[in-house]
C-alpha cells in the first residue's frame, strides 16, 4: 500500500529529480553557514539567514540587504511555527532593533514567500515581487478547495497514475498551498526585468528568469559582484522545471534553457552567487553550462526511449531521474517529466497520442 505524502514537504517544489554534476565550483566560505536564529555576513551589507524546511532540501536561504534605515529581506521561508520562531530569534538577537524596509520575494514557491505576508505585517513593510509571481501566488491561495478538482484527477490519469495513486493524492484536497502561505498584502510593488532598484544606496539590477517559475526575480549588484540567484541557479541540484495542470501546453524547459542563455549574457562569470538552496559559490557560467548540457542529454535519452515504443509520463521516470519516485514526490516528478516530453514535442522530436484508455503516450519522431 502506498503511503500518503506530507502536504508541506510535497509543495517544496524546488529540487529537480534530473541528476546533474557540480564540478568546477568554488565555495568561498568552506561549508560554514549561519546557525539557527543567527546571521552570517557574506558580502558588504549582505547577511545570510538559513531556515529549515521539510523534505529532502532541508533548508532555504534568505538574505538581509542593508537599506537606508534597516534591511531589505529577500525571501522569508515557509509558513511554519519553527520558521517564525527562527525569524524572531534573528530580530531579537543579532538584528535587534533593525527594521525591515521591504520584503522582496524572488518567486511564488511557499518555501520562499510562505512568510512574506507575516513579515510585511510584522514590520509594516511593503512587498516587492514580479507581477507573474505575485499573481500566481494569489491565484493558488484563492483557489483552495476541499476536494481535488476533476481536471486534476483527469490530468493525473492521463499521465499514467494508477487508481490507487490518484485516490491517495485526492485525500489531501486542493488547499495545501494556502495552508503553508500566509495571506499576502492586497498591494505590492512590481519588479520589472531590467530595472535597477536602489537598496541602501546600491543599485541592484532585476534579471527575470523563467521555467522554474513564471517570472523569477534575480538581483545583481554589478559594482560589488554579488548575484542573488534564488532558485534560478542552484549549486548542487537543478531547480525543478515542471509542466502542470495550470498551463499544460507550456514549454517550461524551453523557457529555462532560454533563461540560462540570458544569465550567461547578462551576469559576469566571476560573481558571488547567493542561491536559494545550497551554499554561496563562484563559477556561475560553469554551473549554467552543466545544467544546460545535462538536461539536453536527458532529452536525447528520452527521445531514444520513446523511439522503442510509445511511453506514458510515468514510464519516463526511470529514464530521467535515476531514482525511485514514491507517492510523496509523484506530482513533482510528473510535472518534470511532462516538461521534458513537451520540449520534445516543441522540438518536433515526439508526438503525443491519447489512447482509448485516456492515457497520453509519446512516440518519437525521427
């Protein structure tokens, strides 16, 4: 009998299941990290806060950037009692007496903006996000409902889930996101790709990427060589790139490839990268090249796999991920496999066919 997933762990959709290497990177802090409830300086005017999250990632990184009369907070962690307690320790301890001038959310995932609304309320601070991320978060909170929508059940069936897997997932309804994200302010300040925002007299250029999320905001301080990458670039894992029920015809992997190329054009290779998970590192272009290359290799392998016979989404897990996929991570794995199959469609290397059983199968085209 499959076991039910942990709702909050399953919504930390930041880690890809596609294996990637991480050679050629340098970790300037040698594995040092801030303790719970503490901060660690990583660059002039930039401090690191590490917060625990459930699931295999174990933590999320947040950043405090010195502002004119306080600090700007970049990402806030998940809406959990443990996370709120950690922030209280930070602002009662090393950052005692410091006000939060603004709350910046890199993207809508709950381990990054789950406590954004709480932070805004607690410090009377405005929220800054890109429009696509703010709207997506608000839509998911507003769309909470006790029962799983029929469209979601049909989508899971079409991907090849078993009746048992569908039933277990349906027991959790369609409200997990709202449970781990505090309500956000009714208004926000929109961040736009290419604009330079001033934080503490320093210019941070907004560079928007997509694929992992709709309009993920990265921040680059050109003068200091500091790049807050969020989840757009991670040092030891690739970010999860998925296609789901909200936009089933999306080419998320194609968008992500384009974003990798954009970052190589716009961000110098020698910056200090501050990622959403993992340790700060240098070697940005090396990491971008590795992620691009290895996902393209998986696409080629998937094309060959679908040439032998038509494949369902769930059939592709073993070829793509090199690991067992249990019930808890079934949704994320489905989304990522869909992203790769959709990319093969867009490239003209595969065609999707719907069988009499209502299940999708992909056949490779030569």
